[in-house]
């Protein structure tokens, strides 16, 4: 009888552990979905601001956002265009950081 209780308790602990892992995985994916929708919104706002600005060529600059960090890449015609693109990204809500090392000026 005591042995049955040990087996039952061991099984219950195992099931609880499994449920905890599943619960954590569900929370992570919800956060990931929320982050990805926020990132998509940031990218759309950045691209929209580029389109509205006469100094910035939307076709020359690629925009990618991950966890609020905006990566700009591509080749622009001038240092002014590069600087203006950075300024526009700084004005978008939700941007945590801007990485521009792959946004180069055409020589």
C-alpha cells in the first residue's frame, strides 16, 4: 500500500512539472507574438515616415525590427539622407535602439 502511494505521488509531481513547463512555454510564445506585432508596427511607422519625407529614398533603405531594435541597411546617396533616416526612426514610438552600421553612403 505504501509503495502505491509513492508511485502515485511521484506521478503527480511529474505531471505538475510537465504542466509548469507547458505554462512557461505558452507565456513565452504569447510574449513573442506581442513583440512581433509591436515590431511590425514599428517597422510600418518607420517605412511610412520614410515615404513621407522627400530626403529619404524608401527603396534604398531596408528596415528590420526585433524587440524594439531597428536595423537600417542599404545604400543612400548622401550623408544627409543617412542622418535624416536616423532622425525619423528616433521619432517613432517604441524604438529602443537604432543600428545603422549597414546603412552606407554611396561613393
